[in-house]
C-alpha cells in the first residue's frame, strides 16, 4: 500500500522551528486589522480583531496550517492571461514534487493541457484562499510572509465577486466572515448582493427558489444544500439590514425544505430534489429525488448524502441562530449533527476504525417521503470537504456548552492525521478508507494537492482559534 506520510508531522515541526517558521501565538489577540483598500506593505502590521478573541494555537496545528499555506503560495498560482483579465487565480490541483509541475489533472490522470480540455479555474477556491489568508494574518499578526499573496488575491476576489449572484448560499457566510476579519465593506456589499439575488430568484407562488428550463427540467429542481443556505443567508442579511421581506422569504425557503426535502426518520437531507412543479405548473406535494444531467453534463443521483453538503447546511443554520437567536435554527442544526455523531452514529457514516466520514450515503427509494434503505459507500472518502465538519462541531460546541466535544476532538484528530497528508504538504480530493491515496485508472496514484480540499481544511483549522 502506498504510504502517503513519508514525512511525519514531528519531522515537519522540527524543520519549521529550525527555519524560524514554527512560532505560534501563545496569547489571546484582540486588536484591529488594517483596511484592505490599500496594499499591505512589509512595514505594516495587521493585528487581530476587536470583536474576535482568539485562543492559543497548538504547535502541531500551526505547523499544519503553515505547511499547507506555504504549499499554496509556492505552487498554486496560475498566471494564465485568460484568467480574470490577466490577474490569474489558483490551479485546480497539482502534483507536489513533479518537475515540471503537473497541474489541473482531471479524473483520468491527464492534465488539461495534455487532454486538450478547456482551461479550468474555480473562483470559489480563490475566495477560500483569501479567507484563509485573512484568518492566518489575524492569528499571526506579526508574520508578513503572506502579505504578497494577500495583495495578489484581494483584487482577484473583488473582480470575481463584485455584484455576485452565485447560487451557493454558503458563500454568504464566507464573505461576511472576511468582512468581519478585514473591515473592508466590499465583502459586506458582496454578501448583500447575494441576498438580493436570492430574493429576486424566489418564487412567491411556490415559496421557494428552484431551477427550470424549457427542455430537460421543465418541472424544476433544486439542490437542498445550496437552497437552504440561500434561505439562511436571506434571514441573516434581513436581520442585519432590518429587511423583513428578506427574512420572511428566507424563512419560507427553510420551511419549504423541511416540508418537502427533509427525511425525518434519517434526520438528514438528500442532495437534490426534482419535479418541484406538477405538469400543470402547480406545486408538487410529493417531490422525488432528482435524476438527470447537471449543468456540467454529468449524471446526478439526487438521493445521496455527502458530508461536504450537510456540513455547510449545519454551519449556515448555526450562523443563522447566532444572528437571530431563534432556537429553532440551533435545534435544526443539532438534529442534523446528532445523526452523524457517536455514540449512536445513526447514519453509519462515521468510520469507527479509521476515523472520519465515508464518501456518501445512498437511499434506495424514490423520494424523501419514501426514501427506502440507506446504504453507505465504505470504500472511499472525500478528504477535504468533510473537514468542514470540524468547523461545524466547534461552532456547535460554543453554542451548546461543549455538547459535541468528543466529536470535535475526533474530527480534529482526523483533520491533522487523516485529511492532511504530510507527504504532499496538503490535501487531496479522494482517498481510500484508510486515508491512503487512490489510483487513477491510468495507473499513477491520485496524490494531487487540491485547492478546494485544502481550502476547506484550512478554514476549519483556523476556526478552532475562534
């Protein structure tokens, strides 16, 4: 079996300390950052936030954070002139140590360049990286080593997310957090732009946001995670701006999802729902799992559950509770968490042998009202996105007097010793159950550092100091 940990955490820690990179904060920071409207220079010191008290970071935690950040800084930037009007952005992935560096490798093991595929770039990974740059700066105010990347990616994000209307509601939470960290009003306005787009997309006759077109999806469909998070974003944005219309639309969306998509006997949501409307155009009271092609033309099975989706839903509900103080959102979040937590592990998604969550759960039935039997794919794991569960447990602990402390500790151990791979100084997308690398069909190991996975891992690790 391929050994993905040729370099131990202890070894990296020693190297970083000897080279001067091992220092971590040892006292609580409560200060105000510099504004991001002007570039951060080496002479400036960005200190911590007045409204966020940070707790000390352990040496191992800091070492992993720094190792991943240095990897992204050294290898992640794609300077292709076709990206963001020449400003560039992050690669999708790369193979650490390859020379020349192999980048943007697809599921077959070929690079985009070799396969002749269209240039790929994901602006959401850019957003997560800037979020992590700010989190690192606030956590380590005296460290200027990433100021150059802060200066590089700030205009990139402002180009990508000005007046944004992305359907993924969790982006609201990230934009608001970057605003909280930076005090740059651009990010607050970008978050409000999202809320405006969700309010515009809302169908008052149905009480929901959904998609439809004239050919393959005339009865409408929706992803449960994106849409519930959009509802939560409307509630939060409405509460912050005293916009009662947004609040009501957001509540209607959340209630709609719990009426039509939530599976009470399993305490979870499937991935995607179809046939929102009857052929008459009226609301369909019995909406099935979606089955069909995605916008990227791959087959979608709506009757599955994946950790990256559920964890983002949980965080959005918890964030909504913090803004509104309405206990219903806390209860909804803990209901979802409980089904994924030991000792009961109702959904059987937690791996009691190797730790972490399995790849997905699939329902045999046809709809939330008739879900059938739930079967878990125990042969693989999605590494990076499940790291978001660490953030979910940590936030839930803050709001429930540490009710989930055991699961938070388990996820922390998983993040540091399973999800993170010291041999590639980062995180890959998909792994075997024991956290070893899978192989491409063409033969080589799929040991690609993946920016989406590393972004999710870093966000959760940084959140532990909140």
